[in-house]
């Protein structure tokens, strides 16, 4: 996902990089999910979300 | 996402085809083209490349469509794009029947034309529906005014090119069916140019990513096809055949890039 688009959504949600909480991350994922569905489909969206959560330490790799 | 393993062979194949066809346009009387890569050989090579690209594009188009759920607004557009390449595959196969099996020049109009026309309509519908889906996705940043201005500019340019290209075709005459088809192909290209340009504008914001690569390839292919169509319609009417090889290259590149773009979407959504 291009950084500019993510930054745009962060701005819409009032998020700044230094202070993104798990709840903010979920809000951001909720915001981009419909778009991801349209561009890459539901299955790929789920795997992208999972990768993001793992990268941020919100989900373990095995779950 | 890693580059596909198929890319290097495709680039080498493209370079070889470019060298063959452009070389023929530059040195048509060279012994290489009289004795080895004859017109018949080029007809087979070009036809096989076009048909292969179209069939592969159609195959992956259907697979991409199947990756979106029935409620997903991208499913129908991808089905429409798969119909586009499927019907063009049938059209190209019809041309192959004349050229390879019957060993005669293709009549015009021919049994292939309904496939081309239906495919064009599917392509325009597919682009327009995908544009709607992408705009409503929430990821299409930018002002509505910006998109309207770009759409207006592209439509104006298309009208200008359409006037230059289509006016002489109208005055050239022919049977009503010939005239209708000669007008329809470049006209449908120009109509499709507007949603195609807007799709490019939307996905340009995703540049650097896989989705952008999909549309850069797909729309690059569309532009190459459109150039081939416009050149073919215009130069055939003027009975100019010196750049037929360039037109062939345009179509081969167009189908190849479109198929590669759809394959990229298949990888992205896998």
C-alpha cells in the first residue's frame, strides 16, 4: 500500500506516526479495508491485515 | 512483491520481435526478410504471439475475477475484462483460420469482427465499472474536480484525434458495414481512453506498489493497441503499407502488456 495513501488516511483519522495505539491501528485497518477489498480481493486483504498486525506486534505469527 | 520469473524471457522475446518487425520496416528488401523471415513466417510468428497473449490474458482474467467475492464491486469489471480478452482470442483464432489454415488473406468484414466488437464493448464496460469501484473504494484520493478536469482534457484530445482520423474514413466510403466497422474500432479505443486515463490517475497514487504495476502494464497495453488501431484505420484508408510492421508490433505489444498486467493482478490478489 502506497505510503501517501496511508498517510492520507492517518490524517483523516487524526493519527500521528509516533502515537499509533492498537486501537488506532484497528481504526486504520477498518478505514483501508473496503479499498483493499476492491483492489486485491478479500483473501489478500485478510493476509495483508494479518501481516500488518504481526509487524506491529498485535498478533502472533501462529494465530 | 518479487518480480515474476517470466519477465526476463518476456523481455527477451519482446526485444527479438521488435528487432524482427522494425528491421523489416527499415530494410524491407534485405535478403534476411526475402529468404528467411519471409512475410509468411512473420504472419505465423505475429499471429501465434497475439493469440498466445490473448488466451493467457483471458485465462488469468477469469482467475482474477474468481478471486473477488460475488458482492465485491471489482468482480464484474474483471469478468468484463476477461470477456474482452476471451472474445478477442476467438477473433484472433478466426484470423488464424484464414491466414494459417486456408492460407488466404482475411476478408473484411469477416466472421472475426463480431468478436472484436463485442470484446471492445466488454473492455469499455470493464474499465468504466472498475473506475466506479475504485472511486467508491475510499482509496482514490484527490479532488473530484481534478478527475473531472483530467477526464475533460482526455475526452477533448480524443475528440480531436477522432475528428482527424475518422473524418477521412467517413469520406472514403465503402459498404455501410465496412464503414461502421472502420469507424467503430478507433472510436471505441477513444471512448475507452477516458476511463483508462482516470484509472491510471487513481493508480498512479499507488506508484511503487504492485497495484500500480498492474495498471501501468494493462493501460500501456491498451495505449499500444489504440495506436495500432488508429494507424491501421488511417493508413489502410490511405493505402499506405510501409509501416504495417509497426502496426503489428503495436498489437503484439498491446496484447502482451495487457496479458502481463492481468497476470500481475493475479499475483497481487493471490
